[in-house]
């Protein structure tokens, strides 16, 4: 039997009463200064009354307006940092006798009291939820107030400890899931909007799977979730998946991860996606031994922006007329009159293989999956002709394949050498860098085959140009 | 639906296979150097493969012998501390421009990589359980190896974050609890040994309550638990409670906390008892509105030792012959021939009220409950005449009362001023410090009353002598 | 751990294989005669293979068309009745020596084998669900085929045993309930249609309660559910409840049961409503001690039909012009020009108190609540001006109050003497039977008071006219 | 959320109060005549108050002494049978126009009201548990009071409906099971006594499985459970299993069902064992694909009794001196001096294959497993040399093998033709009926082989002698 509620409700009342009885009226006043409460909290650490004090502080934060929040964050950043004298003395101690003890003493002196305060906030009922909301407010201020960055570092430090992979729980989300959680799936779906409950029901149908990571402190809040379709062969069109049938295909051999959404803005900077994909691959493989391929169907969010910039900079002169690329409906509306498909596929392949930020791919989704050890498998013409799909990816979508046997090697090749493991066809599409001959016929043939066989060809490997 | 098992089993196999396939035989060898695995782990942070690497490191630790464990801890303490050059540079940066940014940079440079390593261990299945075992091994070494103290500080730092009050879950433990957990209650009961399952069943009977704190990472392991008896009036004899009836008394008005046991040696230094008592008080008050008094029945573990020392040092010359205090059965066997009860009650009251360590009581149990805000209510003659009871507490036991209305004030008086709030009768028992007249008759009367009325008299307050 | 799935999936395959191995191809053929399977089932009773045979029979039933179903029901009704020779012999035995043994033997001989067959169907996975669907099909045929009534009696006999109150489980339905179940609440709501998920969410809000009975064999299927609103004072308008606020009123003192829906047509003839209302009253009283009144807000489904008939038969000549009562929007559209409210309230009160079927009220909803021991409390003018509300109840609604202290006495007065316990104001509205003076002013006053005080006046009692 | 408690507690109080308020003191008096309560119950059927009335009746039954119980049962058997006049009239109606309607009317008239009363008892909280206790009391009286048999038939009729296979739930029982349930496993183990919790823990170890059937009305009460050991090869000695290791053998290929215990005496006459064994076979096969053989290790409870009788009747003159068969320790103590093993194995094989009751085996355990479709596989010399083992089975034990592919055919051969499917070696042991040559050498060889290979030889088939 799990017990929680009674205590939390009462603790407030009792505390108010107890203190009131002792010193006259001390009921947590709406205009109580949150800074005073925080200072009391830090003095009280370790006592059961911190629970109630933490609640008071968080409630007080909730009542602050924008200016009050900024002032509070500045108080944390400035006034609740390490004690300068103690820090100086620890530095002296370290210099006098460098060693584990003195360095530990130095670390302790440099550890800001605001970290402990954030930990005390967490003792309160719903404390974690309020802490994430507090960090969201901080993130809003950060661009204009870089001096608050050290405070955000402390948030991140603690959240990393509290959201350690060891505390996360994978749960399947389906039509048996409480409405309370499903409602949040609808809200948080970031990639392909869920229109209504019918749409949601289709995405949780018998031919689908949905999994999320949950944390014990936020039992009804997914941290991240992934939507998977079980198909025969690799799916290339996300519209087919979203509006398609819900009858399970007994010959399904491919799991297509077509949407991954992070849910908690307050956890920005902590990555769960890689862990989630890998664990879901294993869960699905255990449930359905017939599955042979695990792949994504992903957008190419940076492609069109890159293309615009390249055109503006006249770097695509050889590509001929690409149509009115600034038209929102491009390329469907005013794209290149003929050969649109092979020409854009070729450009997309070049973008994915050769456009870099430092040593790594420019495209953020490519960077994510390739770093995870996936293989760039296929570019799908008109995989997402929706307005956002045209807007970002010129309507194309990419499959990244997670192949259990290669994922560690792929990852290491990528992070150590910048190598992008990709299917031969993608390499041929791109041609050699600088090679002007269009890889037209091959891409055509590819484009005509809507689905690749489940047994995938051996991947080719393209080194990063810088390495050659 | 909660999913866990499949992933964890497979991740090991797959990793072994994947790496083996790439580079020949890389199956985690029994003689693999744990330090190499740890270094790889720190390089790999953030990748899904850390889960498997962490498992390998923990398994390797499990295979180490005593010397190997010591060497590993020394490696952590010495080699995985902050980078000296980076630290020096951060110190310079701070000195050059003291401010939140540079102090944060300094804190980061002083943060030892071994902390991150411990966090990575926790990503592994059962990682927390292995981490606690690792700390137990470290605690064993600490007395002889004080140079490992900085490492233990890092353990404690992380464990405090991970076992934040906000993550603990209170659960009732009763005859519906899985045998797996009950078995641990039997094992961990530290105060009054549980002899067998019949004894356990009596302690979980209808006139009892048992509650424990649990943590999501250790779902079948209580961290701490408390045993409570529901009585009519304040109980003074623990034997009556342990071997007494299991029929609930409909007129029960008192909850007696007669045993609190910490379960995880690996969590030494993190205190849960205060939170547990307070929350259980609230749960019980909510369940049974008829309860008016919440009190402990506690040993006085330091009394007899203090008495022996005082006698050796001739500080009790005025007390007359106390019998053969070194006899294990004393005072039952060779105690003071007459007036044993009033004389020892008086000495015990003096011990509790006036024997100090610094400003606080010498007795550790008294220190714990008084710090929590309890009131020293009654000393019970022969409350525990068992051999351990005689050995430590000369057979006496103490009731500390947790009175919701006063607990905050009592706590503050205690920590700020060293004041011990106590019932008038206890103060009279002790007499004024230095007053030689025995408080005989009063204590007699007390001793004849086995139970105090549920409506307790207003407490007297005794200041610490040092303050006067 | 609950285990179910594996067995059921395998049992089919194994049985098919085992039998196939013995006697050639015996895979359950789509054209297998369901009657043969049933005969085999009856021979096989008690063996583990009945589970698979039952599944085959139910699957075969699912493939039948309308004619096949009728033929199958006729087979059950005619061919699986008691054995005439054995029955005759049991009658002879009883006549020879009347007594418990011979009467038991007679009962056994008269017990039709089809009952046992239905019991064997239930051994199959999802058997209960299929049995309920089978009875639905039977109910469809019954009006045109009264010769199947004996078969329906057997269904009812077994379903009464299986859905014994002792097997039902009350569950609260709220926003934490799985979508699977909520979806059925939307489907089954029979009184006030739920438009969409937003509407549902409002009905499960913090100022509402919803409870249903569930059965272990149909874990995701409510049998019946009730929707309750927590109000300050007695609610008279169902539109206010349906579209009203979802903030809980801390001063709520009244629970208004505004919708009760049966969900399983296959259980027609088994009544759960009375049990549900009583149990929900107790659950709510335990949860919220502030609740003082438990009442319904109910339609008067027979009122307008009775009124039409009475007008056609010229029994309401004294009532003056009531407007165009056949107009669907009556009385809102073409009702009596003046004094509509008091005149119709009076007629409604008369209908409820004096229109009878035998000794009991003609109105089915009145009959249900009064039989349960409720008191007829108040008639609410324009309590439901929706089209169905106008259509059935001329827009009015009734509150029936369940008063714990009187419910048994009210019930007994009703079933034994036909007495309708009602509030004095309702009796005054109706006037004495035959009394022509309109109770106008009083009803006016009533109608102006939208809410009655929570402390209700002592009820008046109106005997059934037949008794006088 | 499941809700139950509040209602049931309150319903009693409220009923008492309500009635008391109406008619003076009507609190359920200890001396209230249970027969009056039952008559009221039958009048009240369908109303919510039956719940409270049923409770009163069951409580009144609990207070009856032996004479009172007998009187109550006689009241049920004699006074709550079918109404003679109505029955006679239904017989006349049937004779006048035999057909489904009149036969149904006859069945209804013959259906005794006490059945309905038992159903009403079941509406009460814990009603099922009390009903089973009531039937236990009835079973105690039955031998001396055969006139109560018709009443027991009604119990059985209803219990069969309520404990229909469709309502049973298979649960795994292990060290995570609540102590409340485990305690009952210890109590109910009927075959090989569980000495203490350590013994229990061994039986729930990693090399074991335990499964039970549960019913929704008795959530903490197993109806029947089976204990299984996972072995390499067929186990012949139950002592090895009971006191053996708890390390799982990764090469385990055989599941040995070594104990099956019925738990509810009140359910005597309703068989769960066959269903349980079959379902557990499927669950184990699904969990551990490496399992190839599913077999029992069973006692031969009728063997020694049969042997004694045969010796007394001089039917074993040819067998030579068998020692002092009346000695409790026989054959270990005073058995046949030489060749004990082959001679007794031969006699046991003959007993199992040829000793009959009607067409079926005399031995009840043999009858049970052979009827279920098992194969008589092996007789194990000194499989259970414990005192009860010697007492009943002369220390021998039998393996019956459940082979998925043959179980239906075996069952049909057994029930239709009385054929006992058995391993060739058992047939050879027995020799032909009347054949005096001892099957000595073969049995020797068998006895020396402690384990048969997992791939079992094709079974021989022995017809029942009577059939030839």
C-alpha cells in the first residue's frame, strides 16, 4: 500500500498552527519574502519541517510576477553562491598541500548553497514538478540575462543526477493507459500533430507501439515518447503511417520509429532519446521475433534552409533552375519543372553526407541518429508533403536504420572519425563531391520502389571530406 | 505496463556480440581491468552503451578481493580527482575576475570525475544496489584508510541527491506484504530481534502498524522502518508490546513507536528517521482520529556506560552503594539492595537531562528524538529487563512524546539553546543539579502508575546547565 | 502475477494438432456444424478440452447468419431440453414417494442440458462476452419467436447466478481510468449524451463523481454507471450540471445523481441500479462527511405520453387550453399561453402521484426510485429544455431524495401498500385528487426558489387512491 | 480504483439504525431466529437491503451450535423445497401439453427456493467464504444424515456455476506473493508437508514453480495449487526434490509436478486439477522452451491396502514370502528378504494396470491422471521412503507423463475403452496377467537407471482385462 496524501495535506496546516501558536500569526503570508523562506530553509536542512518550508517557498515562487522571478533568480545566482572567504581559504589550503583532501575541501567550498536549496525544494510534495517549471522560467530569461547561466548550470547538475538513466522507467502507452497520460501525449507530440482522440486511437492501434520514459517523481508525465509503426518493409511516407490502417500485418518485419517527442522543457539539456530508441528496439525484438529491421522515418529539418543559403550564395549554379524556392509550397508548387525528383534527391543526399558543422553533419536530426549509431539508409521523395514537411524538408523524409550488430561500431566511427555510415544507394545519389553527373537513373529506380526489401544491402561508408 | 527485464538481459549479449564481431573476441573477460572499463565509461558518457559498460564495471568490482577493492578505491580517490592544471587555471580565472561565472567554472573544475563515474554506474540495472554494496566495502576500509574519505564524501554527495526526501515512498508493511520484503524486516530489525515468523506475525497484528520508506531504485528493500503499537495509555514495558496480544483495543488512544531500524548500511550518514516518524504520525492520525498521543518507547543506550565511568571516576560517591555494576545482570542481580528503583530512576533522569556532549545530550537516542522536537516524557523502571536491555539501559526505557503542536518549538529550543523539554515528573526525579535529596517519593508514585493518562500534563523545561 | 494469455492461445493449436494427428485433418472447419460441437461438449464436460471445444462452438456461432442463429437457438430450445422419458420417470418417482430426494431428482430431470452447455461456453476465454452477445441475438428474435422464451429463461437463470451482487466490484471512474473504459462510458451514456472528450472530461471533473459496477469476467466493461454532481443545494437544471463549472465547491452539501446508464444489453432483466445507488451513497458519505443530501435529477419519461392520451380521452377538460401538445417543442413553443408553469407542474405532480399501473406508478423512473426507497422531493420547471427533455418530460425534471434514515421504511411502504412518500410541496402541487383548485401560488413560490435548503422538510405521505 | 470497504461496514450500521428508528429496537439480536431472517430475505430479493439481511443470516449461522446447524439445514432441506401444490400443477400442465414452455415451467416449479436463498447469501460481503464454511458443516453431517443430500446437491449446483472455469485465475506463487497467501500454502499442502518457512522458501526457489487457481470472491485463498520442480531428466525420488538444491539447472528439460493440493473442503465435488495441470503445462512451455517432458511424481495411495487384502484372501500365494506386511515400516523393515525390489515393482505394476473398480483403475491417483490423458511412465523404487510413503505406497512413486500430442487420444481411450496407456517397461514389469515369470532383470535394469532420457520411448498400450 502506498501512502502519501494525508501527510502532505496536514503538514502545512500543522506547521502553520504550530508556529502560529508559538509566535503569534505566522501563517504563510502571500507577501512573505521568498528569500527569507529560502534562508530559513538552508538553516533548517535535515529537519522534517523543511518539507513544509519548501512548499512555502515554491508557493511563493508561483505567486511572483516576471520581475519577481528575475529578482529571485538573481538572488540565487548572486547571493547563494559560494562564500568568498571560505573559498579563498580552501584555495590557500589546496595550494599549501595539494591532495585529495584539500581538493575535496576546495570542491566543497566551491559548491554553491543554491544547489542545496534546490535539493530542499525537491523534498516538497510535487517539488520536482515545480522545480521544472522554475527552470522553464529561468530558460525564458537566459537569452537576455546571461549572468543567470551559472544558476542554470546548477539546475542542470542536479537534474542530471535526479534523472539518471537508472531512475527512468519504460512504459508502454496504449489504449489501456489512463486518459490523464494520453492527454499529455496529444499535447506533447512535437513532430506530427495529433488532431483528436480518433487520431490518437489510430496511433495506438494494433499495428503500432508507443513507449515512453517516466520518472518516479512525475508519475503521470512522460519525459519522452516514441511512436512506432509495424510494417512490411521500410515505410517511406509518413502520411501513410499517420492516416493508415490499424490492422496488424502478420508479416510485419519492420518497426518504423516515426515520431520522437521530448515532453519536459524544464529538462532541456538532458538527453533521453538515444536510450529510449535502444531500449524500445530490444523490447520490440523480444515481443516480436519476426521483426528484422528497426528504422526511423525522420524529417530533414535543415535541408531547405541550407538550400536557400546555398542558392543565395550562388553555390548551386550547376544545378540549374530549381524553381521558386522561397514559395512556401515549393517544390510541389514551383519546383524545378522536370527532373525535380532526381535533382532534389541528389541535393538532399549531398546535404546529409557533406554539409557539416565542424566535423559533424549540419542537420540536427542526422547528427542525433548518426551519433546514436544508426545508418543513413534511404531518402524518400515526398515522404511528407504536408506544409511543415515542405517547409523544412522540401517534402522528403529519411530512414535511419538501427542495426543491432553495427550500432556500436557506427557510433564510434562517427564520433571518432566523423564517418557517416550510409547505404550504397545514398552514396550514389550524392555522387562524389564535385562530381557533376547526376545519379539520375539509380535514384529514379529507387524512387520507383516505394519499399526496400527487409534484408538490407551492406552499407557503404563515406568518410568526412576533411579526413581525406 | 512496466517493462524492464528484456532490455537489460539483451543489452549485455548484444554488446558483447557487436564488439566481438567488429574486433574479434571482446567478451567481458573476468580479468578485464576495472580501471580500463571505468576510463572507457567516462569517455562514453551519454551513449546508450554506458548501460552495458557500467554493468561490466560493477561485475568486475564484484569479482575483486579485498586488496583489489582497496586498489580500486585508491584509483578512484587519487586518479579520478579533478585535473590539477584545469583546476589551477580555474583558480587563476576566479582570482582574475571573481564573479558567478568564474566561481561556477571553478566549482566545475573542482568537481571530481569520479562523481560522474558513480553516476554512470547508476545507469546500470541494479546499479544502485551495487553502489550501496560498494560504499559498504568502502566504509569497512575507511577507519584504516582515512585517505579514502574524499571518495566517501563523493558517495555521500550523490546518495544525498538520489535519496532526497522527494523520492522516498512511505509504504505500510503488513501481512499482505510480499514475503520477499518481510524477510528483510526480520533481517534488519535492529532494536528488538524478531525471532521467527510467528513473532513477525504478532508485530504485524491488528493492534500494530509498521511503515517503511522505500526508494524507486530498490523496490523490495526498505530503507528504514518503524514498528508501532496501538495502546490504551502510554506503554512502559517493551516486553508487553513484543509478546502481547494482537487484538485491537477499540479504546486505543496512544501510538507507541517501539522500534526504528535503519536497513541500508550503504546509506550511513543520510538520516530518514525524523521524516519517517513525522509522516507516520500524520498517517496514523488520519487513519485513527481516536489517537491522541504519539510517543516512543526507547532504550537509553549510553546510560550504563556513563554510570560505570562516573563510578570509576568517583563522581557518584553520594549515591551510596549501587551494587556490582559490572555484573552483566545488574541491577536485577546485584543492584543496590534497597531503593534501587528510585535511586536509579534519579540517576537516569540526571543522565538524560544533564550529561552532555558539547551542548547536546550525551545519549544518542535522546539526542535524536529531542532534536526532532519530542518531549522527554517518562522513565520506565524495568521497561526492558532483557539481557541487552540490562546491558545498555539498566533495564529502563524512556518515552519521548511527539506532540504536533509543540514539535517545531521544541526542536528550535533544542538546537538553538540546548533546552530539553521534559515532563515535570522527570525534572523532579532528577532534582536540581547538585541537589542530593532523592526525589524518591515522587518517583515511587510514578513507578506505581504503569500508565499515564492520555491527556498529558504540561511539560516543564530544563535549560542546559552550561547556559545558566 | 496473473497469467492467462499463453494457455488460451496454445490450447487451440494443440487441440487441433492432437486431434489431427489421431484422426486425420480435424482442424476446426469453418463449416463445422455448431450442433455437433455442442453435443461433443456436453459429452466431454469436466475435461480440460472443453475449453477449446467451447471456443470452437462460440467461433462457429460468430460465423452464423441470421437464419443460422435462429436455427441454432431452436436447436437449443427444442433438442437440448430435458429428456422426456427421464422426466416422466422422475415424475413417477415423486408421485410414488413425495419427499426431498424425489423432488430433487425431479428438479434434476427437469434441468435442461442447454443450461450446462451455456456453462461450458463460459469456460472459454472471453466466453462471457460471447455469451452476452449470444443473448443479445436471442433478444432480437424473441418478439417474433416466443417459443424461444424458455431458452431465454435459461440464459437469465445462469446470468443471475454469475452476476450475483457478490461478484460485482464498484470502481470509481475518473481521468485516471484507462481510455479503453472511458470510451465505453461515452458509448453507453444513455440519458444525457456525451458529445466528445471535452464533455467527458467535464463530467469527470473535480466537482463530479462517476462510479460503475464491473464484473471479473468483463474487466474493461462497465455493467452500469452513475454520474454524480456535488453541489451546494439541490440542483434542478440538468443543463447547468452538464455544461457547468468543474471547480469543486468547498461548501457542497448535496450529491446529485443526474445520469444512470445500463451498459450491457445482454444483461437485460438483471437489475443493478438499486445496489449501485446505495453503495455510491455510502462511498460518497465516507469520502465527504459534509454531504447531507443524496438526490437524483431524473426525467419523467412517461409524462407527455400520458398527457396526450389523457387529452385525447378528454380527461383534462378542466385544465383549459394546454396549447398544441403534439408540437415537438411544446410547451416551450406552443404551450398554454399563461400560467404554463403552475398548470403543468400541477399536472405533473398528479401524474407522478396518481397515475398508476396496477398499484404502482405509471412512470418507470418514478417506479424505480420509489421502489428503491427514495422520496419524491421536487418537480423542476424547465429542468431539461433539450429536445429529448421536451419530448418526454415536457422539459421538467424530478428530484428523488435517498435519505439513509428512511429508505427502508419508504421501500416497504411502497411495495407493501403502494404508498408514495413525497415532499409536502409536491402533494400541495397535486392538490387532492379531484380537487380542482390550482395549487398555483405555492408552486409559484416553489418555482421561484431554484434550490431548496439542504436541510429538507419532513416528507408528507400520499397513499395510493386504491387504498382509501 | 477499487472500492469496497466503506459500503459494507456502513450498510450494517445504517440498516440497524434505520429500522431501529422506525420500529423501536431492531438491532440484529444474537437470539434472532435465522429462519425468520431467511424468510425475510426471500421476500426481499432484489432490494439493496438483501446485502445487510444476508449478513445477518450468515452471522446468525456462525453463532449456531452443532444442534442449531443441523436444525437449520433440516429447515432448508424440508421447508425451503419446491411448493408441492405449484409443482403438482406444473406437472399437470406439462402432461396436458408437453413442450418447451411447460417443461420450463415444471423446471421452475421444481427449483427449490433454498437455491435462491444461497444466492442471496452470496450478495453479502465475504458471503462466499461463509457459504463454503456452511457447506463444510453440512458435509460433516452428511454421512449421518443422508436426508440432507438434496440440500448438498443445491450447494453443488450453485458452486459449480460460481466456480465455472471461466472465473478462475491462474497465479504464480513465489517469494513475492503476500505472506497472507503463502501462509495458506503451508496450511493446505496435503501431499508432502511443509515444515517451516525455510522449507517453503526452498519450494519456491529458482528451480521450482508453484501455481494456483484463485477466484475473485476469495482473493487471498488458493483453490488448488501445484508444486513443480525443473529437472534434468525425470525425477524418481520426492525426497531429492523436497530437500534438494534451489539452483536452477540451465539444462533442465523436465517439469516434475510433485504435489497437487486442493485447498477448499467446501468445494469438494468440483474438480480443478485437470484444468490446473494443463494450463500450467502451457505456461511453463511458453516460459521455458527448453522443457520437453511434463510429468508427475505421484504416490500410489491404494497399493498397500490392496496388497494386504490380496494376501489375506490368499491371492498372492505364488509371490512367496513378502515379509511382515502389517509392519508400519514394511518393506524397508520386514520386507521380502531378497529380490524385494523386482517382486514389489512387479506387484505394483500389476496393481496399477489390472486392479480395477468397474472398468477403471482401483488406485485413485492413477484414475485421476489417466483420465486426464497422462501416460503411466515409470515406477520408482523407494521414491518416497518417508513413513506416509511406506504406509500407503510401500515407498514407491509413479511418474505419469503429460504429452501434449497424445493427451486427448489417451483420455478418450481411457474413458471410452478403459485403456491404460503406459510405457513398455511398465507392461513388461507387470508381465502378462497370469504370467508367473518375474520380469526381474528388466526391472533391475530400470531400477539402476535413476533417470530416463528426456526423449521418452513410444508408449505401449494395455487394454483392461475385462475387455478381452
